[in-house]
């Protein structure tokens, strides 16, 4: 969100996403709330250069002791037989997220459980292909550090889920993977499909261990069968800009829906295009996209029954007034579609 007041951001989340509110990421508050840095606490060899406004991993020194400590904490929490599930060793502190703690405080002061609460973590591919080592090489290509990144982010997910489970009937944990839109390009030609699936599956398995639902978000075009093959529960895509691409994978999507998965249609744009949008325009667009998918041999009612309405991406770089319109139209579109198809 593009706000600097955590309480205002939390109220916007609760007001406009009342059945599935989320804790707000607030990048305008500073470096600590940037997309990757926010999740870096507890990772070995992390360096934050505040003068240059960047983070990197220092792999130049002996890191065996730091790695040993990390894996000891990981196994204590995550071992499937003897682990205690306590992932607080990689907790996100108030210094790195004002939104988490403002959201928690607000939920502590309300009665009853929400149907859903959404939390989120930067995905392992986006994190590791964005953050570099001291030689400015993406840390993804260092297999030892890549494994640490995946495991640390998996723990971050579980820590969030456990924090917010008391307030919701069901927690949804999103893994944000914008870099998947570049999968298969010449820039990432050495990134293998089977590796991406395996990395995502490790995250998904960790989230499922705490009985949460898993969403994967990519705000561009990608090979959607990758996230479906990884076992995700919710596929979230930019339906405003790339809505027809989901219909390119009818067999994978049909399988996903038939096993109970959902499609989260990011049909409300998070760009200046929001200024020209109305509820009627977005209803028309969404119906057209659903019909396109149904034309590929997928039952329209199945699509409708297992659809979620979302913004196309985050609103952190938007003007606040535009972001508020995104939230209002998302809320209105959801209500319109519920009424149209007879949902309570």
C-alpha cells in the first residue's frame, strides 16, 4: 500500500477486504519495508547497504558457522518428525514491518474470527534472482545460499500463519513471484522449470503443514502450469493485462479447479488505468475472460464457484487516491459478481 500511516492502511484493508483482510506492506516507510529486505531477518550473511539503498549476501568470508546455526534453527522448527513448528527464529520484527503489528493489534481488539486472513511472503525465485552477492551475481546461482533463502522464506510463511491463526477460520498465505513473468527469457535461460516447481513446492508444503491455503501471485504473463504443478491452492494473475493467458493452459486449469483450487482474477488494475475504470467495465471484462476460459472446455459454473476477485498487483507505487479507488472497485466488483451468481 502507498500509505505511511500503518493504522490507516490496516483500516483500509479491513474496510475494503472485509472477508479476507491482509497486513499491509508499506514501502514508503523506508528501506526495511522493501519487497525482499522485509523478509531478510534471520538469513545468514545478509548485508544492508543503507547508503546505496540495497541488500546483498556476503559470500566472501567463511560462512560455515552462520550456516550451521541457521540449519540448527531450521531443523528445530521444521523437522517433520521432531520439529516443534516454532519459526520465531526468523520472525519479522516491528523494525521491518509496521503493518504486521498494527494489523495484529487491530485484530486483537475485535470480536470473533474473520473468515480469512491473508499474509504474504516474497517468493524464493523472485527473492533469489533479485538479490545478489558481493560480486553482483544473483544469489539464485549459488546453490548453498539458494537453499537457505528457500528455507528461511518457508519459515517466514509459517511464522505469519501461526501469528494470525487465532483471528481467522482460515489463513491464506501468498507467495509473491513477479519474476516468473520472465521465466523462459534469455535473461533466465539457465533457470530450469523443474527447479522452479521444486522450489515452489517446498514453500507450499511448509505452508500446508500449518493447514493454511497457498496462493501464488505473478503480475505478468508466465507458464501458469508451473504454479499449478507445484500444488498451489490459489493462482493469482493480472487478469486486467494478461487475462487471456490463463486460457492457454486449459488442461492444467481444469485439473486445478477440479481438485478444489481457485483462480484469483486480478482484474482491477493497479496502474493509472484505474482512473478510467468503472464497475460496469470491469464486470464486462471479467465475464469476457471467464467465457474465454469456459470456451476451452471448462464448466463456467465451476469457474465462477472457485473465483476470487483481487487487484492486479500491489498498490505501493500508486498515488494514494488511486489506490483507494482500486480497493473500492475490488470490493464493489466482488459484491456485484456475488449478487449476479446468487452467492450470499
